[in-house]
């Protein structure tokens, strides 16, 4: 006999019920990012995108400067004691 609460039935119910509740947000995102408002694409998402972009650029520039500093230090001859 088949049990009422067997795993495949529970899995099917969980997946089918959750799939009906999800909304496709892709068309809204396409409208946002394709809007001709003069902003570059990495800023069109709003304040969070601007902050993420600035943090990324700050870390990139700081990391590059840090690497160049240590490259310069490593290229200098060591003083003999």
C-alpha cells in the first residue's frame, strides 16, 4: 500500500505550491536597466548599487596601491649591516 505522506508526494506538493507563489521580476529589472536616463548601468540600480560600486573601486585602488608599495619595497636593495 502507498502511504499518504510518502516523500515523493511531499516533495511534489512543496515544489508545486512554492512555484505558484513566485513572481517573475525579470521584466521589471529589464525596464529599470534599459531606461534611457543617462546613468551608467552600474548606477541604475539605486543607492545600493552606487555604494557597492564605490566600495569596490576603493578596495581595488587601495589594493593596487598596496601591491605597488610592496613591489617598490621589494625592489630596493637591502642595507648591509
